């Protein structure tokens, strides 16, 4: 029980970096999609999508991005 002047506050926070940040760090370290997927224990399909989000967020710049002139690894002319 608390007195009238006291209050209880809870603060919930994940102590690990977000999965987006973790993926960005692993990609920056030079790991492949398969290695990042294994490290984060998620599917290759999901990590591939996450790689696009990481790139779109500007957290990494891949060699494909500079060659294609895009931010997500896809050429704007490919549909």
C-alpha cells in the first residue's frame, strides 16, 4: 500500500536494441542475409524484408545501392 503522497510507476523497456538496429549492425559488419537470419533466429525471407527496411531507413548503404542509385536495392526501372 502507498500513502496518499506516494505513487508507484512502472517502466517497461526492452533492454536489447531493436531488431532493426541489430540487423543494421550485423549488415554493417559484413554478414550475409543467411548469417544475419541465423544470428537473429528469424527466417531468410523475413530478414530479406528487414534488410530492405534497414536500407530504406538509411541505417546501411549496400554496394548494390550505390550501383543502382536506389535506397532499397531495387532498380526503379524493374517492375
